[in-house]
């Protein structure tokens, strides 16, 4: 009897083990549910598919992978999905988001197709895939890597936003459009991008995603570093640092004339940043940066739109333009306690201007008298991979590498942190070592 029971248990374990992996060819789109028995639907963890899939098949796969927070969770265990030899075709529907139904299009991962699937860890996309829709993998919090096929040419907004476990992204050689940096926002563990040399539109520089010519920073990987120095002659793309919660300090070259819309939105741990003097427009730039306590707005800035909304811990704003930038919104800023410093003679203009007039403490100061460099009013030292400058004046500082490269920094009142390559530097005749 004991042998019979043991044999029975072994048989059950064998069946259970076999049920974990499945290879299926779907000849007719919409029939996947007929090819998987109800008894194994929620037991399969590794599924390899080929053939044609439509919306009904996608809906079935979603149920196998645990469903979503909107449609109700299932006991599905699907974590590894291989769709390399699949062709997605129109027809049928899938559900992801309350009562909303989505419909498939030919050769496309559609909007929210795999969104909210927390069980999903690995997916191999179809070789025939042409495009990836908005929020396609939104909040797939356990997805670890993604490789975009060579035939894919576009990735829409927030396609991988919230993929917290995503560590690296491999772009296919024909990807030509990434909607903006929000495609990879809140990918908290993203370390680097890999781009093949054959790709004519993008390239990776030390893991950071740039345009092919290296002139536009497309996306900074959140887990790369807590500090970063934008290279000279580089444009900051729209949303390129969006949701980088690890970022604490950023240095922007003084010759930069444009910052992309919402470039640093929701960088909730960003404490130190400089705005170059030649910037004239700020759109959503620092919205949701809750760790910012002080900011200097240069005299050339003429428009501010949603740039400081949600910056609830701002204590000081230094605005150098005698004409209040417009429109200016400060929703979420404590305008009762935050002190606004403005140029002498401009009090009436700010007091009457929409947005600015909400500040209770508006103080005029003479910005022109603080532009002469006095090293006695500065404390400069190296720490890890950064140069730290503590100042009680507004000024500019030149720092030289031992090879003769000049770095010019615009210094604000308070603590200034700038990231530089490892090496030896000289400021005011003093040697500074960055290790």
C-alpha cells in the first residue's frame, strides 16, 4: 500500500511539473483558450506560443498571468512568455482597465496589452512586431529585461513606465521613434540601454540613451547614478529624467539654451540643480520635485508653466528677472513660508502678477553686486565623484583639470554639487581630487 501511495504522489508531482511548461501553436486566432485545458490554465508558468493571436487570446494570456488590479486578480502563475514566433492580428478584444475594452491591430502590441501583470518576469516579443503602444507594459513591476525586435520602429508614451524591476533595455536596429522619456519613467532599477551600431537613430553612451549624433539626451536610466553632469553641447530631451527617483544632483552646462518639457518631473529626491543663464522657457521642468528647497531662476527666463507644481518643500526662490515670468503657477508650493527674492525695484510688478502675488514674503535684493568672484566667500572641496561648492553669493567659478580643460560653473547661494570625471582639478590655486 505504501508503494502504491508513493507511486501515486510521484505521478501527481510529475503531472504538476509537466503542467508548468507549455508549447502551443495557435493556427486560428482566437482559439488559444481551446488549446489549454481549464485544469492547467492557472498552473502554467512558462509558455511558448507561435501562430496568430488576437484580442481574445491576449485576454486569456492576461488571465494566465494573474490578471490586473482593475479586472480582478487570478491565481495564474504565468511568468515567462515567449512570443517570438507569434503574429498579432486584428480581431477580438482584451480588457485592461475597468470597463474599457481594447482591440488588437496587426503587428502591434496595443495600448495596455500587458499592463499591470505583476507575475510577468520575462517576455520575448514577436519578431514581426512593428510598434509598441502606449502603456503596453505599464506597472509590470517584476519584468526584468526587454529586447525590442529589429522590425519594431516605434514605442509609444509610458510603454514601460513603472516597470520597477527592469534592469536593461536592448533596442532593435530599426527603432526610430521613442515618444519621449516617459516611456521608461519609474523604472527604478534600470541601469543601462544597449543599442546596436546598425541603429541609425539612437546610441548608448555609458548606458545613457542619446540620439544617434549624441546631441540629445533621450533617457537617463534611473539606477545609473544619483548624480549626473550633462555633457557640453547636449540638448535635454522631453521627460528625459522623468521619475528618476534616485537622482539627487544634476549639473547642466551654462551654454545650454533649452531644456525639454517636463525633463525632471517627479524626481522626488532631486536636491541640487542649476538652471543656465540662457534658458528662456521652463515647461513642467521640476514639477513634483519634492526635495528641492532652493532654486535660482535666471534673468532670461520669460515663461514658467507648471515647472514647480508640487515642490512642497521649496523654502527659497531667487528670480533674477525684473519682469515676472508668465504664466507662473506654483500649485503645491507653500507660498506663505517660501521666500521669494526678486531684483531691486521690481516689487510692484511681482506683487500684482498672477501666481507671484501669492507669495507672502517677497524681498528685493541687489543681484548685480554678487557677481564678482571672491574665493573667501566660497568653500570648495571634492567628495567622491563630485565637487562641492558652498557659497553665500551668486557668482561664476572656473575649475581646471590638470590637462587644461576648463569647467565654468554658475554658483548659487547655498550648497552647489557638480559631477565631474575622476581626476585632479585646480580652483583658486588649490588642488582638488575626485576619486
